C-alpha cells in the first residue's frame, strides 16, 4: 500500500512507511496553490482518526514542516467554519465548540451513492439544500475520534417535510467520517418502524451492501444477536438498528449492549430519535429505558428529530441525564412547494411582519357542519361499542373528491404513483372497524352506477369537479387544468381499484406502498398520526378531537409536498378545528423565529428558553411534559395589535342576534372613546386627509376602552387583562400617561359613512374577508392597518421608506411614551375585486363594523416593564448550578400495544 502523501509538487512532503516526513522542495506555496490538493487529501484522512486540536502536533512529530501544517490548518478552519456558518438550517450550538467537519470527500462511499440516487429523483436544488442541511447537522456532532462523548441535540423539521431524508444523509456522512453504530428509535408503532427500516434499506444498505450489517429488518424488530462483542470489535462494517420505542424492545437492547461494553469503547455511536417528542419526553417507562441504552455507549451523540418540539423545549435542562438539547438545536428550512400549516390554514402576522406578506390560508379546507359530527364519531367514550357511522353529505363529497382528484392525477400521467385518502375519526380501533362496511358499500355502489352510465351520479361528480376547480384553480399553482372529459375517462378504474384499509395495531391488513401503485382510503388513528407517511395523500377527513399542539400537528398527515397535484388536496374538518390549526400555524412560525432570535444573539441552548404561545382551549403538550416550564414574561413595547377577525356569518347566511349585539357593543365602546377624546383631547387641526386625529387622550379613558371593546377569541395575541396590566405598569414607571386616537376613513362617496363627535364625517373603509374564510361564521380580513397608518401622529421624513421598523424608530424619537389607537369604520358589506377575497358579510342592520389597532411605543430607559404573557418556556433559572430532577409521569399504555413478533423459524 502506498504511503500517505502530503505534497504540493514543488513543495511536497511525503510520509514514508515509518511515518517520517521528507521535505521534497523548499519553494514556498500558498493556500490557493493547486499543488496543495494532494497534501489536503492526506490531511483529511489523518483527521478521521485524530481530533483537530491534536493533529498539528501529530504532524510535527512526523517532521512535517510548520509552513505546510499552517496552510492545511488554515484550509481546514475555512472549510469547517463555512459549514457551521451556513444560513440554513438555522441553529445554535455549544459555546466554544471545536469545528471538525469539512464536508464529504470524493472517496467517500455512503453519501456519494445516496446523493447520486437523489439526483435521479429530485430537482437539483432540492438535493443541494438537503446536502447543506445535513452537512450542518453532522458538523454539530462530536468528532468520532474523541475518546469519550455524550451529547444531546435536536433537529426541528416540519410535518411530512423530509426529516427522514435528512437523517439518512446525516447517517451517510457520519459513517463516512468514522461513526460505526447507528441506532434509530423509530416511533412507537410497527408501521413507522417498518417504513423507516425499509427506507434505510433502500437508501443506505442496498447502495453499499458490503459496508452495512442490519441487526434489525423490515419484519424484525430488535432481537439479541449472539456474540455481540465480535460485532462491535469489527471495523469493517457499519451496524444499523431500527427499533421501536417499546419497553420490551429497549430492555433487550440495553442488556445486549451491556455485554459488549469494552468493545463499545471504540465504537462511535449516533442515536437518531425519530418523533423525539413522543414517548421519549417525561414518560415513566420509555424515558429511563432510552437513558439506560445511552448509558451503555461511551461515545454517543443523541439527536432528536421532530416537527413538534414543544415537549422537548420544556425539558428541565439541569437534568444531565434527560434529553434537553443542551449541545445544539437546528431548525430545518421549509422546502419549495411544501404545503404546511400556514400555507393551508393561514396565520397571524408576527411582530414586525407586513401582514400582506403573511399567508392567509388556502381555499382547500371544507367545513363539516356540527350537525354531522355525531354521525361521524362517537359523542362520548361510552358510545364506542354501538357506534355505526353514516355516509354524511360531507363524507360523501370527500370520497367523491378523492376519486375525482385521483382520476385527474392519472390523466396528468401519475397513474404509476400512490394516491391516498385519510379518515381520522377516533382513537378507538372499534370505530375504525365500523367504517369498513359503509365505505365499501359506497365504493361498490358508485362503481356499479358508473358502469351502467348512471346520469345522476355522473352529473353530481361533474358538478363537484367544476365547483372545486373554480374555487382552487390549477393555474394558481402553475399547472394546467384537467378537463372533465379527461377525469371521467379514468374515473371507473379509480373507483374499482380503491382499497379500504383499516390501519391499527389490531388489524392484519395494513397500509402497503411497497407492492406497486395503490389507491387507498385509510381509516385509522394513532398508527397513522405519528411519522408514518401516507404516500400521495390527496384527501383528509379529520373529526378526531384533540386539544394538544403536538398531537394536533402530528395528526396533520396532509402537510407535505404535492408535486404535479398541488391544486388537488382537500381537507374536511369542523370549523373549530380549522381555527385551531390556524393558531398552530402562528405558534409554529413564532417558535421558529424564537430559535432564529437566539441564533442572531449568539446564544447557546443552555441560554435559550424558546417561548411558546398558549391558547385558551388547547394545551401546548401533555401536562407530564411541562414539568420544567415557567410562565414567560414579555411586554407589548414596539408592538401593533389589531383586530383581524369579525363575527359575521357565512356568505349568504343570516347571522344570529348575539353577533349583532357584539358589533353594537363595540360601536358603543368606540363612540364612548371618541366622545372622551373630543372633550378631553386636543383635536389635531393638521390635514390628515380622510382621517381624524386626537392628541393627549388620558390613559384612564383608554383603559375604559380596553375593558369595553371586544376582540374575537381567535385573536390570540390580544388579552384585555394583559394589555391593561401592561399599560398600568408602564404608567407606574412614568410612561404612557397620554394617548393619541385616530380614525382612519376614506373620502365621502356612495357607501356607508360615519359622523364623529364634533361633526366630522368620513366614509367607511373596505376590508373584505379572505376567500378561505368565506364559509366561516367569523370573517378573517387578514390585516386591518395600512402600511402608513401607524404613522398618523408622526412627522415622516420626506422620501423615507415607510415600514414597521422605521415607524417604530420615528415613534421612539418623536413620541417615546405616547401610545396610539387607530379606529376603522368598515363597510359591513365590503367587497374586493381580488380573487382571494369574499364580501365581509356583516349581519343585516350592521352597516359599519368597527376595527381597532393598538400601537405601543418602545419603552424609554427606566420605563420598560413586562407582564406574564401567553407563552410558556423552559425554566432555565437553575441551569447553574445543575440540580437534576426526575421526569413527570405519563400514561404510556399505548407503548406496549404494538409489538413485533419474530416469525416462527426465523433466527435473529
């Protein structure tokens, strides 16, 4: 075998068989000199077995000239720093971490093979993003040659967004650099474990069969192998285990690893915890068993992957044995074309965001009327045994649309791809089984009617197709609309080939995407709500009741990528559930921005306590996972809070009387404020166009308005009690003693108008509702204030760019302790020519709807205050000194239900 070469042609260093360096030339060479490439390749190979801080001395011991060493170290530092500094994924790591990973090399085996396969399947830009994101994750790991390590990290992805592809790439790259044992903790159900094992077999093992030894298989969870020490002592193969988070399995794994403790001293291990918030966090049985497994591994890096890290971020960080991500946290970017919570449901603008840049939600959500719910799910647990579902109008439309959308995909050339529908009604398996008969009857009846050319069913299907295509045009997604004739030509085949699968831990007929393209309606609960990918998911019917952030988001299997059919997905759910998902979209965006905030402040995970918004009717996560949280304190300084939601009625319907009363009370509160402003404030005589401004309004008057004016409950960023407490605290510090009050209208015309105290008349402004909320009882106008409106009481420098950031700066300079309230008379029947808007639809008799916005100045020195806010966060007050505490209890009975059994006659 040739000796490693550290060379640069005219400046070369050769390491002979005895490890002695021979300087071939004395001519100086630069870092950019291409002749240093061979020396760099040798340096990298040395790096695999030696941590970066030790390698320079090792080379000096072999008489490599300092000039060469310095240039190689400089290049290494440049390459490793580039990876750590990548803008995506966002992340924070441990303080003074030693950069070691310089990226893949040409002679690597695992990543180049996986990358080549990906480039045949995905756009190049998608592969490039995965490459960079996985590079950064690997850079956060410990160098595999470190004598001992035990680190904890967290990678936050998005539901159905490619987390498995990311950790597959991480495994490839970690293996190429020297990690040898890979343990994937893959959820709590057989279906997810099997799916993960199959994907790793396809994307890892089969690409380099001689390099990999599978301890588990697609149909075999972990069973102890004989002679474990010999497996770990061998350095010729990587070991792969995909195990379920199950008490029996983890006990066996822990005991098996204990038999090879000595050999594991030289076996760098990467543990990937898929769905890291499930079972791992604060469970009575699983949590200590996973800890026990890690205790057997002297050189181990644990990395949790999840899209719902609420429980993970609330772990007690002082408990060194628990799974708080003390060493790094990364947030994976959302890929192009990903349909996530904010894309489908819309969200609130975050602080400083232009509301017009915030997604308002798609028009893909269909409401299931409350009157149908008792026919789709048991009203209470005692009703489960005798429950028999009905094919309600909503369910029939959902199934019909699944067949139509699948037929359209076939017409678009996607006949060779899977197409799925999810029906998630309840957690009980008896409810799942009860759906088999009515769904099969509907399928068989529809197929029979199509075969016979039944004009009635064909007309019904055609009308549904045209209606849905009109509401969500394919052109909006840069796709060509499929005609009815093209759909109809494929419809009978789709209906006839549709399978009805009841997927739960008791069923024998489970989802199978490995035996060729399938059209399937999957009915299930827990097994379909965690990590499992429903391939080609087009339609979802969701009536399962749940009140926890993480549970709801994980049940949203409809999130993901829909290449070539992004216009076709539809979701049927109750109106309340839809609003909850909209709130969750805001929660998720806010949480990710919190991570970004800590990144820009150069924080470490142990400095970090990510705030998580609360909701009055939902829990962030299970109480057992919130043992280390504290109520977060925050202030309203520099914020704009505005009404976005207005109780009205679905377009064309009559609003109930209590909605009329709601608007009348708000109109009364506005009138009372304006009367006080006119009497006790100073009317600003300057020309404000179609607006009126009062200055110097007493804070007592504003507090009365806070008590009387109502925001709709969906406005989760506003709490009258907290706003009052915040104002009172700032007044106590000498600030916010007066306010300015403005009314924003438009020039008088044909529409409604209002007359203010003092006699000024203004025209009502137009604020149409988003099209996505056109069927809701509450109109969502997305944004109330115009971009310049918050500067009504300011002198805006001529020619300046007007945005939220600049407005906050000018307010701090001109009126640092004066708040502003803006009031908007809105035309109750507002219309908008934009295609994504529908009429506001205020109740009959309510000609004017009043909107309000509060603008709080940033506090000046000495007046900064906070109030206990609607967030929770991990309690970091005890981080130094550490004081470990145990985990809370949690009912983990589900974790023992879904057992794998080794087939008869199959040896481990």
